[in-house]
C-alpha cells in the first residue's frame, strides 16, 4: 500500500478540496495523511478515512509564521514513512520538495491558485519576489503537478515549461432535492476579504428587492457591518459568519441567487475558478458572476450565470434580471442540473486516481 503525505498551511476544518482528494485516495488503496496547522481557534477535527495531523505554531501569520511552519514541516517530514509527498500551493511546497530529494521520494505539487499573484502580495514587492523565487525553484524541479483550471495550466506551462494536469475543485454529485424557497434571499458564501466585490454589492442593495446573506469571515467583515448600519440595511443584510460545510450547503440550497464577484486587483483573482461557482451550480442556484476568463469559458458552454463587471449598474441589472425574469431564471436553473452531471467530483476523481497511479509507478 503506497503512503502519501499531503501538506497544507491551512487549518484542516474548512479545506473541502483536500478532504475530497484525501478521501478518494484513502478509499482506493492508498494510506493517506493530511498535515496542516493548528490555530488558536481551531475546531475539533471530524473523523475521516485518512489520518489528520496538525502542527503547532507560535505564530499565526506573516513572515514568522511561514518561517516557523517551513522548519516544523521539514523536520516533521524528515522522519515520516512515506512514498509520496504532495504539497498544496507554494507556501507548503519547499519542505516537501527538499525532503523528497534528501530521501529519494516522489514529490507532487498541487497549485490551488496563482499564489505569487494573490492580492496580499501586490503592494509587497520584496515578499512577492521571495515567493516567486520559491515558486520557480519548486515548479522547475517538480515532475508531477496538477492545478484547478486550464488558465493556470497555460500560465505555468508558458512561465516554467512545466505541464500540469487539470483537476477541478468541484463538489460530489448528489441526488438533487428541491428545496422550497420561502423567500428570495441572495447568498454570498466565502472569504469576506478585500477585492471580493462585497463593497460594490452593498452599494446597490437599497435598489435590490431581496435579503442578502453573507456567509464567511475575513478582513473587511467589520467594515461591511458598519457600512450596512450606516446605510440602514441592518434588516436586509445579514452576516452569518463561518459555517460548517453542511450548514453552508443548506444555506446555499435555500437561496434564490448566488453571488461571485471579484475586483481585478491581482492575476490570481483574474484567473481564479472559485469553489462557490460550482457550489451554487450543484445547489441548483443561478448566480451573478464576475466576467473573468474561467467563468466566461464555462458559462459559454453551460449558461448557469449572469456575467457582469463591478460597475454598480451592471450588478443591479444582473440581479434584477435574475429576480424578475422568471423564464430566464428557470432556464439557468435547468442548466445547472445539466452542468452538474459533467462538472462533478465523481468525474474529476477518476482523473485524480489516474494521476496518482502514474506517480506510483
């Protein structure tokens, strides 16, 4: 039985992509361990078919966290029995790559995003330069790699001459149960961070005849709460905070429309393919989505969303069309069912298993 250690820098509770990957492999003959970190507010882990390990760190963010975590992860991996080390994103990749070379083990790189172009690095040139050097060092020395979209695959091929497999981050296809929508509420599910279009969304809300549920936490949450209060929207905009994945699904299923907006502040956002795009789709919920390349490509094929930019009038008109044009809304809703039958984890997991069989040879 081949042993695989997966590494991430995240708290394991909310990482649904890694949970799906580890579950599929552990249920198909691999001995899997997922290694992440423990935060001060970490919730107890649910039992899984694979082993879960959390590393304790003194620091929780910034340079000192990454330095500490890299060192701790290096020594943790140094003595663990494994055949394959698989790192999710650049911030957990360096220790795994180095240990794989030292111990003659297989190394896999899984790019969840365009890490060196994330918004947090845009005004930090020195830090960005360091991470770009790490990215170049890792990818050029990686034989086996996969990512979440065709756009990122193309970027990495052009930038580093390294071919990536594409394994999308999509939900498991489940039998769809129609949920009675007692009210027309609109949902945003995800990180409440800068650049997610939530400020622009709030600006148009006085003209939108629906409630807004914002599910998640992040660095602009308190500012949005203050904004809602000043605009007199406290009875129409609700901040629900972080929810367990099961609760997220129920809230999304009950929504009339899902929202996925982003500012073009970074190439990571511009070439993103967010989980929530597929979460809304699998819940049978039409969505208002930013007109960026990956979403445009999928929507041209499946038409499950109204695409817009971040101009207030476009946001307002997009929501108006979804809320008031019942014929068009039903068309998009039916399209979500068709798209879900193709874009689902059952299909992507077969690609994942084929990939790791090649790695194991």
